[in-house]
C-alpha cells in the first residue's frame, strides 16, 4: 500500500513538473495516466429480493418471509446498548489473560508474583486452579487445554493462554 501511495505521488509530481515545462523527460507513459486521474463513481444502488410467499400461507409462518433482526433498528440508529455502555457495578471484577512470552516451549514453573502485584488484582488462575478433566475444551473434539499445564503451543496461529489474572 505504501508502495502504491508513493508511486501515485511520483506520477502526480511528474505530471505537475511536465505541465510546468520544467523537465519533459519525466513525462508519464499514457498507460499509467489513469493512476493520477481522480476516481469517479456513479450512483450506488442496491436491491434486496425475497421469494414470493403463497397468499394462503399463515402470517405466523416465517418461511420465505423477510424477518427483521430484533435489535437491527437499534444497531442502525445507534440506540443499541453494548457491554461497554453499561456502567461498572461497585466491586465488579473482570478477567485478563497473561500470555506466555514464548510461542512454543515447556512450562517449568509459573510465577504469579508480577500479575498479583498489579493494583486491583484479587486472584490468579492457572491450570492448577481447576480439575484437569475440566481444563479441556475444543470446537469439535475436546483436545485443547484452557490453561496450559505442561507446554505452550502455537498451533494454527493460536497461542494457548498460560495463566489468567482477575482485576477489579
């Protein structure tokens, strides 16, 4: 993207220099002139088509009918309330992951002192905090640890968390 931006700048500057009759050697080839021309777009139009529903189909039967998402209007108008819009409750806690500093390796020990030293931290969870049979999860097959216990793995660009801290 930066190369494209620089190239467009070069072509624009070259065009400007040639128009001022300062240096005709910088004339741009006709095949590259479109890069310096302003982009013009026509009017954007959209169409949404629905299938025809038989007249004898009950109005309560939604098959084939357009169904408006319950919160769609609020999302579109900015009226929807999101988690960040809700003010925190007195004494509310939230979790924060503490990730490994390496992508792959064996866990020799976990020192929670730094995490527990952060102001507001009330507890630290790692693989020893829950039973090993509850530390397994997976999308299709339960084969991934929630909290890494023996080794840190980086598979499919996913770094398994090593430990978690709670903060207020």
